[in-house]
């Protein structure tokens, strides 16, 4: 009996302990639920703030809604640049498999997350998309779609003109350690190292001493072989004309020595060319025996204080004779191989800032170059959005611009390319049978997908380019001009034969005394003869200029003198009116 009572007491104690424990667990559970609910409310608050910033509708909070209900969110229509609220975006896109944690890349330099939310097609083997990764872009490479890059070049090995070594050991250490090279190779993207040397004095010093060439080539070889890189990109700007031959010999020596260093693997040598080579410093016809790729810098046409306009105009803007069309025309005329040629285009624009005076006149000064990301941030500016301001397409240069006047009478004018204008310029490269296009510089878009989308469309698919983007812009006058340019050799020969026939006919006509008497005695006929001589001498002057590649302005003075002489001779003629019988 006593034993039974003991068992009964023991059971009561156990029940009491269990009840107490369960009550405590229940309280803890309810506390956790409350914390979860609070976290959910905080989450919704943060989410609404983020969505407001992105221009999306905020979620309406419903505190009475059961926590068991699942709220499904669609993917945010974003530009791939986020703050550190990574958890927000994972939650928003959780079930959609559009954005997930593996697609976030933190850029400690820019203090932003880069997000890749799209898979791209691979660039077709017959096409080439070349891009520079500047060292100052840090880890921005983590967001690059390498499948859309045939070649990426790390910018840069800064040449020491006094030794041939480099002046930036920190960046060269980054080259030795960066995972960018490994990521690129996983996508079969070729990797180059750019060697940069800028300035007349620096290039004159380096090219004048062949012992420095060996130092550079040995240093380059070590850096390239250590990372199993594919070659080198040479970026020498402001070369002395007198060092034209030395530069050719340097490139020849570079080719010879790199071939020896790399063994069975033939390294790539890429050479950067200026948009305007007014002094014909680069002998591309000779250089292409040693160079695999020529990359024309199709930008920086208008970035000075007095050069307000397009950074990369397709055809000349207003009266200026500088454009992508004229640049390519020049290089084709001097013998560049289109199958080795890359037309590099800008992922940046140029900005002028100024103010409106009392009379309404605007004065502007060149401020700086602005990246595509910066330009897009201006569009998201509260004042621009409120006033529904938008860029204007200038069709001749095929470039966008906008001019904003703020309430304090300050102004901003920005010229830039977007996906539409770049697409037209890609068409221009394709229709001229170029190897491909280039990008200066990678990371300047900071993940804005539209610029990559147009590259995929033009170079990763079978899309048919516009047959004649320039003609499409300007109509038949441009088309006729392009036809004449294509047939210029035939037209030149025909013109020479025509002029020769006219000259022979004139000489034969002089055998008739009536013709001679008419020319000598008739003052009006003499005037006509002076004008004919002037008309014939003018193209002869320009022909001599083209044959001997004279770049001075002497021809303009010569034509001016001929014109003055014509006027003078004409003034000596006294043309009398005669009455008919």
C-alpha cells in the first residue's frame, strides 16, 4: 500500500515537472513566434523601402494574416547593382530561381553588390568581342559575362621608359593573384596583358634604346607564362614620328622573342591604334606581319573644352571631319586587314557643366568623362524624373545627348551611347567585315544588362545586321556617296581618260585657224580659257598632294593664289557688248 502511494506521488511529481517544462517550452515557442513576426514586419518595412527606391509598389502589411501563408514575390526589374541588402533579394526571388546568393558578388571598391540574373549565349567563333579590364575596377570582373567576351585584357603593365620594367608593382601583384584569369579561362575567354606607355618623351626614350626592349620582353614573358595567359596588348600613345621605324622593329623583336618563350603555343599580339593617326605614325601594312589584332580606339573624338559633342560619332557631326566612318576609311586606305581589325567603342560619355546667364546665354566647360552607370544615375535623379526629361538622339553621329537646366540655373550636357546607338555602330563594324568590336572599359556599365544584350544579339546569334547603317540614317545622298567611294578607282580611271580625251580634242581643234582666231581675238573666249586652266590646275594640285602624302596646308594657299590669279587675269579682259546685225 505504501509502495502504491509512493508510485502515485512519483507520477504526480513527474507530471508536474513535465507540465512545467512544456509550459516553459510553450512560452519560449510563443516568444520565438513573436520574434519571427517582428522580424517579418521589419523585413516588410525594409522591403517596402527598397521597392520604393526601385520604383515598385510597396507591399501592404497584414498583421492578422497567418504566418503559415506563403507570400510569393516576383523578380525585381533591376539594373544589377544593389546595396548590401542581399537577404532581401534572395527572399524576393527565392522560388523564381532568377537571383540567388551564388549570383551576388560583393565589390569592396565600389561598395555594391553585382548581380547576374541572366545566362547568355556564347560568342560565335567567327566573331570577336574584345574588352579591357582596368585595374581600378577592382573585383568588378566578377559580374562580367565571360561567355560574351572572346578576349579580355588586364590594363595595365605601366612601362618604365628608363628600364623597360614596370612602375606599378601593386597592380602586377594583382595580375599574379587575381581569380579573373581563372574565371575567364573557364569560359574559354582569351586573356591578355596590356602594356601601356603614354607620352612623346617616354616613348622616345624607350624606343631609342634596344637594351630596354629585352628587359620588357623578359618581364612580360614571365608574367604571361606564370598565368598561362594568351598574349600581350601593346598600347603606346603619342609616338614620335622619327621613331616610326624603331617601333616597327620593336614589334618584330617582340614577336620573335615571345614565339621563342612560348614554344609550341603562338602568343597573341594585339596593337592599339588611335582614332586619328594624322601623322601616319603606325605603318599598319608592315606591322600586320607581326600583329594578330589591331584595336582601333573609336572614342575620345570630342572631350576637350572646345569640342562639345559625341564621344564616338558614326559620321561627322556638324562641320567636324572626325568620325568612326572617316577613321575606318583612313585605316582601310593605308592597307589594314579588316579580318584583323577590332573597332573599340565607349562604355562612357562626356559631360559639360555650365550656367545660364542673365541674357539667357549658356556657357559650358568640359567637366569630365562619365561612366554609363553614372549617366544612368542622372536619369534616376529626382529632378530629372519629376520633369520627365529624356535624352535626344542625334542621328548623324548616332549618339544620345541631354541638356538639363536646374532651378539654380546650372546646366549639365552629356553625350553618350546606349544599347541602341552601340547596336548601330556594331552594325557598322559588321558590314565593313571587321573582326569584331571592343569595349572601353569593362565595368563602366556596372551590370546594366542592356549593353550586354545587344552584344549577344549582334555577335552570339544569327541576327542579320543592318546592311548600311550610315545610309539608313541619312538616306540616298549617303548611299550614293558610299557607292562612289566603293567605285572610286574605276571613277578615277574614267575621269583621267575623259580629261585626256578633252585635252587631245582641244589640241586637235587648235589646228583649225578659225578656232585659234576665235580664242585670240574674242575676249570672252579668252576669259573662258583662263577659267578652264584654273579648273584643271586645282585637281592637279590635290592629285600631287595625294601622290606624295603631303600633310601640310600648302595646297590651300596654292588654290588661293590660283584663284587670285584668275580674278586678276579676268580683270584685264575688257568684254565689249556687240549688237547683232
